[in-house]
C-alpha cells in the first residue's frame, strides 16, 4: 500500500480522509512496514465500507488486514439501526463464527513429549478433518433445529462437555435471535453430518506449549504459566455457514437498489438492519454462530476423550472461546452517547476490556482473553482486551497473522511433504489428510505474526499476555 495516501496519526495508526461517497474516515492500524505490505485492495475496501448507510465513527482495518470478499479480512465497522444502518453478509464472511477455543490441560511439555506421537495419532483418528469431512453424529430435523437455536448449550445438554465450559464462551455458548426457519434446506443438508469436524483451509487443532509470559498478573488470572500445555481448536460453522453467506449475499445484491443503497462493489451486498431480508439474515447468522459454537464444543469433547486414552492425568478446562466472523448488537459510545450498534467483525476478534459486563466474574478485573492463532510452525498468542479499544476499534483486535501469499501462490512455492518434514525436524508433528492443504497453509504464506501482535499491543487494541508454540498440529 502507498502510505503517502494516508495521514499518519501515530506510530501505529493511519487515517484516510473521507472523500467522494465516504461517510466516515478510514482507520488502518499497523506499523509502517505492515501497512506497506498490505495490498492496495485493503485501502479500496476500507474506503468502500465507509460509504455504506448508517456507518458510525470509522471503517477500520486491523494490523493483520488483507484483501477479502467485500470487507477486508481484518475489517471492523459498526452501523446504527436508527440511522438506516445496514447488515452485510460480506462484512461477516462465509465461515460464520469461525473462532478459536483454547483449553488448559494441566500438563507440561515434559509430560507430553514421551507420548507426543501417540497423542497426535489419537487426535487425528478421533477428530475428522479435511474438505467435506463428516463425523459420527447424524442430526434429525428436530435435533438440527435444537442445535441451531441452542449452540454450545445444546451440545452440553447432549453430553458433550460441562456446564462450566459455558462460562468461558462468548454469549455463554448461545447467541440469541437465531431463527432456523431462515436457514435454507441446502444449508441444513450440508451440516447434518458435519458436526464435530474441523473442516479444511486454515482450520486446525493444535497442542501448544507456553514459551513466554509478558504480563504475569493477567497470565495468573488466565491460568497460564511457562511450559504449560494447551489445546487450541480453530474452526467454524462448516458448510452451513458458507451456504448461508452465499445465499444472503446473492439476495442482498438483488434488493439493495430497492432500498436506495448504491454499492461501490457488488461484494458489499447489504440490506437495512430493520428490513425483512436484514432481519432474516441476522436470524440465519445467529443460527450459524450457534452451529459453530456447538461444533467447537463437540470437538472439545472429542479432544478430552483422546487425551483420556493417551494421557489420562490431563484435565482439560476451558480458558476461552472467541469468534472472529460475526455481526453483533452491542452498546458502544458514539459521539458522546451510548448507542446500540451492529458491529461487523470480519477476521477480527472481540476484545472487551476490564469491567465489561459481558465478561465472567473471574476475568472481569483484567479483561477478555483474545486468542490469536498462528499457522502450523508459527507462534500463537494469548492477548487481553483493553479499555481503550472501545474507542479505538469498537473493542476489536486482530485474529491471526493474515495471509501474505494466496493459496495458489503457496502451492507453487511449497510442497506439503516439504513442510511436514521441516516441522518434524523442529519437533512439531503434523497430521493432515491433504498434502495440498498443508502446502496452502505453509507458515511462510502468512505475515509475521510477531509484528502483527506487537502492532496490536502498541496501538492499544489488546495487550500481550503469552506466546505459544505448536507441538502437535491436526490440520484440515
């Protein structure tokens, strides 16, 4: 990106002045090197989002931002329903409620090393991964409706986990407002036998160890200590979410003109929040969010079973579960007044600061865990939400490193076998059904996650708490 087109606000904040049809400025977070590395489409998409009706404050791009569908991935925008604000399926993305869940194990690296290969093989057997992967669960129509309405709460009621898990999940494991009737038969059919599966792309289950602590006080509240072993699950709403995104993007593009909405890009298809199609999408999106929460809850149960077979002394308790492809009705201060706005986070993570009423009591003093995933051989991070992120980004932070290579470029540059052998030499075991999938997700295909996290920390979007390194990777 040409930084001469931007006004530098601070070392880690850049502004695009409103011009043309833009209703608000664009704000891009990152140091100069990260912003220069962003493709020009990020600039274009930030500006395009700023033209949408009802947008408030600014159109934001976080330090991991890269070109996406309509919105940049790493994009955040909030809309006021009382000012003709819109909801955009492209502002949520196709993998609705794709998110990250991290669990404590009560083990150390020394406990796991002798059993590492056995654990990798057991997890790979027990948790289906890859394109079109299906599990052992088959849902009837009534069960599907109950899952889409109940989310992780439904999963726990079916015996997949514990009530205590729900306290450490966004929305306590269930997003209200879900309407299964707004989910098409095609979407439902795609999900009926995909519960408890990782899927493909950048989804994974990793066994990680804590290699560095940055904030001892917050780490203690989160239960993190150096050398501890964690299990992290990254996946979403699978075929159901993708189908919902596809269908509502199409329908929103058709009706946009009827509501007087001029789309600078068809991929920004949207509809007024208070319109039949806007309300239907929000009902379907909430159902897909519940699907993702239930899916991660079931995978948690399968992970616990695998550990029990290989390392029976493990005690897997939930640190936190946070989504990063959502639109949520939240109260934020806009122009000095608290308002209900609909916050789109696409490839962005909610990052509530200390004292926020949505947080469970044990976390309220320090703020929400922000789980930032890496890519196989790269580090992941646990961050913490900050109070200042409320006015900087509607309490949002980065969700990962962000791609530097397209999947096609990655496949031309690396082979899956090459990546697996290289990581094995570093003590990282990879299990995957697809060598092509491994190549597409090569660590080198992503930006420098350390630079992204440092930028988020220095900009005040979130605070560094701990760095994690992979030990075992189950890859889709």
